[in-house]
């Protein structure tokens, strides 16, 4: 009778350990997946930042070559200006 009681307690203990092991493995898998998603998000953010910096540099380079984009003329010139002044 005592042998069966010890065996029953042993089985319950083994089932408890198996449950804990399965939960620990699931938690480790979840944490690993979170780490992968975080690394992917970080890489994507760094790529977007690099793209934004490159676009800003290209824009600055373009406005330094063609300053009229940045500072348009206040008064129109040419035939249009004469027509507007006459009317």
C-alpha cells in the first residue's frame, strides 16, 4: 500500500516536472521569436533612417546646384513681366 502511494506521488511529481519543462520551452521559444522580431524592426528602422539621410543629402546637393529651387525670383522677368505691368 505504501509502495503504491510512493509510486502515485512519484508519477504526480514527474507530471509536474514535465509540465514545467514544456512551459519553459514555450517561454524560451516566445522570447527567441520576440528577439528576432525586435532585431528585424531595428534593422528596418536603421534602413529607413539611412534612406531619409540620403534623401536629405540629395535634396541639399540639388538645391546647392540649382539655388533657384530654394530662392525663387520675387519678380517675374521677360515678356510676362511687361504684360503684367501694362495691365
